[in-house]
C-alpha cells in the first residue's frame, strides 16, 4: 500500500495539535490595531480563558476607553464579589455606537483556537468482516477516510531565521468552513508556526479577506500570537481600516481584574466561527 506523504504529514500535524495540553486558565490581553484613516489605533482588552470548561471572559472596555471614557454614551457599574471584597467594574454601555468606538469590535477570541487543525478526521471505514460460517478467506482490507483538503508539500521555508515545512491546502468541500490555505510547521514537533486562512471571524468584512496567522509555542502549548488582514477592511459603518491586526499578549497581567463574559448585545464583536 502506497502512503500519500502529504496526507500522512497533515495527519501527523493534526495529531500533534490535538495532543497539546494547556494550563487550566490562561490570562492574556488582545490588542486590536490598524490604520483608521489618518489615525493609527491600538485598543487593548484583557481576557481570561478557562481551558477545561471553555468559558471565555473579556473585559469589554479597552484600555483606551478606560483612559478616555466616552461621556455621551456613558458606562455602567457592575459589582463583582471576590475573595478580597467588592470590586467595582466598568462595563460598556451596550449601544450600537460601540461599533464605532471599537476599531473592529470587542475581541471574544480564545488563545488556543486551532482553525480546525485539532479537529479529528471523520472516522475511517474499517474492514468488512467475512460472513460467519462461509469459510471465505479475507484477501484484502480496504479502508477510506474522507479528506477535507487536497494537501501538497512545498518544501522548507525560513521564518524569522528558522526553517519550517510548508504545506498548501485546498478545500474539497465547504470552503467557508475549511479555511486553511497554507501552513508552516516545525519539522520536529509538527506544531504550526504560521497559517494563511481564506477568511476570518464571523462578520463582514473580516470574514471576506485572507488573514495570516502566526502561532507561538509557550510551555509546550500552541497559542495564537497574531492575526493580520492581507487586505484593507471596508467597514459597514464607513470606517476604512488598513493594516488591521490582532495581537495576543501573554505577558503577566493583573489577574485580580474581573472581566465580563460574552453576552448578547448590540455591540460589535470579533469571534472565530
């Protein structure tokens, strides 16, 4: 039986990503940046992700808004009981105007999102047993797997002075769901270093342009380091953002600052599909 090297390598990559284990909780910040017309914007949001339960909490007020509150739209106050007493937390006035105050929207983004790499393949079709009592001899075993992409190995390439394997992927069905188009991985660990996805997030125009995604390996875990749009974003409310990017900051931050969980509201948000 001849093994397709490209498919076998892609399977090893997916197995490596699926096997990664993470700490129980990840505290981090998400920085949304870009050129907003003549102004460069950089909005920072603190977040906490519970990897066991999948609960994501994001402080929906950016550092920019904390420093320069938008008086016309105001803020609410939420009391959060902690081990140290009562903590007063500012919350957004959830009105449609928040779509304008946030550069691309509030980033409800998990740091371990894998763009489908950690999702298991559809189960292979196992061998069909010979009918009992027939005495027939099994001559061959046939198995099949439903591939999501055609996969091509394109050799090695250098990123930041290190060499990585480069794969090109093309979806065999549902291109809006299977968004990976290129992938660079560490040849030893099989963990991703960079990917290009055909679209990103769940709202236009972010979901209509290609993005380059960089990953960082921290303590054996694979985390998103940055996501950068490869085209200018024409927002529905008139804003034009060039060089749009989302950066994840895993440096130690204040862990005693409460954050707000994602809840339905009229404000615009960035979310992965």
